């Protein structure tokens, strides 16, 4: 399942994502990973959530992000939650150009029973159709 946290820049999307991650970590049966491109929020997360700053792994672009998420899912079947903060920023593209990664994330989440929660900097009416269906 894919979940979205959307809204204009500065509306608290990252805080809502962190709050959801921390709340889910309390009762999670599996593992959780929080993927972002800054260390700013590292200490706001429950210590049971694996924190990944993509800059530490030289992940730039949509293909690298896709491969990284696939590697997480393939490397350990115990992942229950994946959180991606700022998917367009990490991929280096606009939301309207990210149909491929959303297709891949939907497939990974369905086949592996992983809930993927993503932040998108856009108002609901600005979301492309392939993203809006998750809102």
C-alpha cells in the first residue's frame, strides 16, 4: 500500500511523516526505514526506525532511488514500513515525471506487504493522476 503526505512547501509534511513513523514503530511487527536527503530529522525518529540519508550512499536520481528501495526490500523480507521524505527532491525530477517510480513502489509494496509512505510537495489538486489515486 502507498500512502501520501502532501501539501505545499512549509505545511509540515515531514513532521507528519515522522509522527506517523514513530507511531507505527510502537506496534510494528516488522522493520521500518526512513529515507531522506538530510540528517536534520535523524534524532526525531524512534531508535527502532532505520534512518538513511541518501547522500551517504550517493543516491541521486530516480533510477538510483528505485534500485536502493528494491535493495532494501530484497535484502530483508522483514520490512513492514518504508518512509520516503521528498521523493521528487531525491529523484531530481518533478512529480509529474515520477510515474515509473510510483509504479515500482506500488509493485514492491503489494508483493511484499510493505506500507510505503511518501511526502509530495503539492496541493491535492496539483498531484498527477498516477499519484492522486493514493491520496
